[in-house]
C-alpha cells in the first residue's frame, strides 16, 4: 500500500521525515500515484500561472461591463484612486487588491481565467502570488513551487469536502482560495512548514460559515468584490503565521468544522440564490430588471 | 475512489464565470457527446436545482450546449455559443426543474434520433463532473480515464471475455463498474483504463455477441 497523504497532519510528518518542503512532498505524492510525472505537474502549473498572468493583464485595462451590466469597472476605479490619493496600504497590498479585482472582473465577462480552486474565487491565489512575486523578484520556478503548495492545500481540503458553493457555501470557494493563497505567500516568504500550514489554518478558520448567496444567481454580487477582500485576508493569515501565532484549533479540525458547517448551512444559502443577499429588496429589484 | 489531484485544484483554464456551472457544464456536455457518439435529431437538456435556479446567469445552458458541440472549456466561442453556426445546425431545448433527491448541480441529456439515450450527470465542484446514469443503468464516469462502456445481455462470461481481450492488448484496468436491469436482462459495464487500447482490441470487443452498445470514451483533456 502506498503512503496516503489525505490530512495536513500526514503532510506535515511526511515533510518532516523526509526533510522536504511541501511542494516537493506534494509532487512526490502525485508521482507515486502514477498519474503524473514531475515534468507534467510543473508544466501544468506553469500553464496555469501563465494564464493567470494573462487574465490579470487583460483585466487591468478592460472596463467592459458584465453581461448583466451590474459591474466591470471597479478595477479601473481602484487603480485611478490608488494613483491620485494616498492609501494606507503598502504598494504590494494595493497591487494584490487590484490584481484580484482585475481577475474576477475578467471572470464575470466570461473571459479566460484559471479556476483556482473555482472560477468564482479565481482572483485570490493569482493576486497574492503574482503581486508578491513581481514586487520581490521571485523567480518563475519559485512561483511554480508556491502554486503547487497552494494546490496541495486545496487538494487536502477537497478530500474532506467538495469545493463548490452549492455544497459548502462560499467558505468552500473563496475561503479555500484564501487558505491556498496564504500558504503560497508564506512559502514564497520563506516560512517553514509549520508556518505555511498554520497560515492556511488561520485563513480558513476565519471564513467559516461564509454563505454563497449570489444576487440574480450570477457570479457577480458579492463574488467580484469578495476576491480582493479574501486576498487581503490571506495576507493577514500569512503575517500572523510568520509571527509564529498558532491556530489553537489544528488545521485538520478546522477542515472538519468547515465540513460540518457546510452541511448545517441551509440550502437557501448555498448557491441557490434563495436567501441572504440574493433575497434582499434591492436584489429582487435587480433581478426583475436584469433577468427579463 | 480516486483522490483529487493538485492539478484539479489549480486548473482548468476556462471561460468564466463559474467552474461548476460553466466549465463543469461544458465537461458534462463533452462527456455526454462522447457517450452518445452520433448525431441526434434533438437534444433536451433538463437542468435541476441550483443548475436550474442559477444556471442562466452562469452560462450553464451555454456550457452544456458548447460541450455537446465539442468545444473545450477555454473556447472563446462559449460566450456566444447560441449564435454559432454549429449551434444553429442542431435542435435543442432547455427545461428547468427542481428535485431535491438529485444533486444540487444535476442535468439530464435526452438525445432523440436514430438512437434514443438519456444520460444523467452531476457537477460536483471545481469543474469536476460525473456521469451517473445512462438510460436506466447506473454508471460512474468522470472523464479522467479512457473508458470502455458496454450495454449488453446479462449472460455468463461477458465480463471475462472483455477483460481477457483487454489483457491481451496489454492494457491495465483501473476500475470496473457493473450494473444490470435484472437477472438475464440488460447489463452495463464501465471499464476505466490506464493507457490506450488498440483499434484491433476495440473491434474485437465490439464484435462480441450479446453486445448492444459499445463505446470507447476518451478521457477529457481538461
């Protein structure tokens, strides 16, 4: 029997035993399962990374409205504001917010994006990873390592629960994306294995119960703006983890709590657009005007 | 049960806006297209639950149709698929239903034509999909393996004949799923394969007696 890695605990001890970083252990594990070679994995990760960069590039300059007409120019507004007024954020944090909006606006235009882990949450991992890499001259190989680290976090969570708003609410989409992004960031910052896993735990723990209640049933409100929010959330988690602040609830138990929370959440709040924001007075008016 | 891979999590590159409702829909359509493997006179798409309630806004209808037409998940034509010459050349309609015994993101493809076939599937998250039923048989097709699908008469020896021919082609079987409508009646079998079978092998299994439907369904690219 192969050595199975389906929990963060198993991941941590495998890394420790073999004295390898998470991305190497993750690659070894994938290769041991016989479906990919290391070359395939790195190539796939590079393709995703390139497509993420392309989506950001197009998203930064586009103001094309979404098919519903409800959004599409927020990234433009944010860039203009950052140019003319003083922000309390540093330049990398500003870039992260901008890139997250650029990507998620591309998504709602039915543009080409990378589902990471899902399309609704597509802005979070690329924004954190690519903005930090650009500002800190992180080589492409290291960016790929960070993306694989993020992928490993998502993979382990997905062993417990499906990463779909209809199954677990937004905690399973943007929440998991944020945990993945924080792990990638902590990896690039030179965090140790404990810090990387802990950053994912902290990010996840603080989005439990996040509902999926999209207005008019569209991946738009609140999804587009949620991407920059949870990108910054990932930074917060990484900062805490780098300070060796520990999640008192171990990460695997956080995942268990998340799974349970997803099950307890009413179907009205899981991508059915039958409750929450989707049933507010304004949402109902929007629905009448848009879905004619 | 197959565990998901890192690649499932950090891909696919796709047309937005929803992995389960857009990319998943395209992939369900692609797989159903490969299973049906003929030109139907008409297709009815039955969308259930979240697919029915939020499918329009997410382009689920566009995705399902694009998949049936053979477009990949990152095809730029998906956004305007209804206006493509490919779509205009076929008959189709959409129905929107609720059935809480079904998965939140469930669909039925009802193919009418020389061959009538109903294929059911679920979009289970992050663009991952599964076909659960073909006509009245339960199946387990996720598009991750090259798969041989058989519908055949339930008589002794069919499974061993088929697996022997695959063995002679030196291809390993990753999983095997069987079901039947009743003893001695119709049965179905899905065989997921590591690698590719030869044309000769496909001919040989297709020519076995007692077979009603034989399909070789290539794994989905993304």
